[in-house]
C-alpha cells in the first residue's frame, strides 16, 4: 500500500494545486473546496481566482491514509438537496373547475400579457410553454393569442403533478379551490 503513495510522490510535486488534489484523491472540485476551506486538508489560500490553494502533497497523502470517510462533509453541504416535493393542493378536476369559474368572463383567446397576468408566471415561462406545445397558441397580427381552455388545462395538470413548481399566484388560486369551491 505504501508503494501507491510512493508513486504519487514521484508523479506530483511537493506542492500541488486544488485541481491536482482532485486527481490525487479522486474527488470532485466541490468536495476538494469544502475540504480545503474547512481545514480538513491544510493548505495555503492565496486568494487568487486561479490556483487559489497551495497544498502540500504530504497533507493529501495523509488525508488518503486516514480514509475519505473519516472526514466526510455533512450531508447536503456538497450535494444539492433534492427539491422538496409538496403534496398537491387539490386535484386537477378541482383546479379545472376553480379556474373555469374564476375566468368565466375572460375571452376564449387571451393575449400573451393577459396570460402572464392570470397565471402569475413570467413571460419567459409562458413563451417556453407555447414553444413546447403545452399551450395552444396562434400567431395573429404579430401577437400570440392563447387558448383560455389550454391554459386552464395546463395549470390544472401542473397543480396535481408538479406542485413544487407553482407560482405564488397559481398557489393562491388553488388554495381558494380547497377553501371555497366555486359553482
């Protein structure tokens, strides 16, 4: 086992960079940064944008000898936590009924701006939905006209299948469906 460390000593210089530390220890850049910033592996922080850390090769070898698990970072400090999945506020049918009742007075063909106002999503998001075919839209006199029914269907489906991605306004509309159902 010591011969593997001798090979490292022959291959790398006595002072290595953060990138070389990743290769020596077979770890990600994010984990290497955490180990260096939290003092698990001693280093000199130069503060530069490139080659910020100067690490003694012997300190990296000591880290490998102790074992990677001996000084593991806390869960979630390196990896991105999974998005919190929220339970649906209401079923798609309830959402569909609520939105249909609320938007009864709206025209069947909505302008792009009105779609943004009603849904509470950004213009970029609404544009992506149109391009992806999630909303039925027609290009009419240099402007989109979006079908109110397709908007209702899409928002109702989102309310049941993707509750963690709802806009605040969309969530308010659906909470109204739970608290006070419309006719």
